[in-house]
C-alpha cells in the first residue's frame, strides 16, 4: 500500500469585503496522485493579487506564485517543478496543482488575497492555509 496524502484546512482569516475561502477543507490522496487545492475569492477585479506560498516545518514561507486580475503572473525563481497555478474562467477561483504528490510535498500551503484599503491607504492580506501530510 502506498503513502496517503491528507490535506486539511488549518486556518481561515477574518471575513471582510475582500475574502478568500477554501473550496474543500479535507482531501485524501495517494502517493503519486495529482493534487489540487482551490479557493474562491471575492474582491476588486482590477486591484487584488492572489498569492501562493509553501512552508516546511521550522522554515519561513517560500513564495510560489503571484497572479493578479490584470493577468500579471510571477513564479518562484527558479519555478518549482510539478507545481502550477491557474484561475477559473469566472476569475473567482484560484487553483494550486501538484502534478504527482510525493513525501517532499508535506508542507503548509498558503493561499493569500492581497488588496489595498484605499480609505486607510494601506495594503491588507487575508489567507487560507492547507496542511499537506504524507
């Protein structure tokens, strides 16, 4: 029997006009299976940015991907093999795909929505975190 991958929603930030929420809070996969983590978001079409990070135990988060509504994209440098990110056609859902789950994918994956509060003139961020365990 191969390894099994378990994904749990760890944390969801406060609710605001701008928000990001998981589509599913728990998934189980086998070693070698493709894995998709997805979130729905609500926010401004022209100013919000969606980000993904990965954090291993006792390590700082590492940037994986940035994509905004203007379709500007930035990947980690160098890109992480086997990981891809895309938005749905409706542009209210963001997906992180792992092409073939492995033990090395055991980490915390963080999906964040970054926006600007124009009244307070500051950037704000809300996040959803997925714990991936093999």
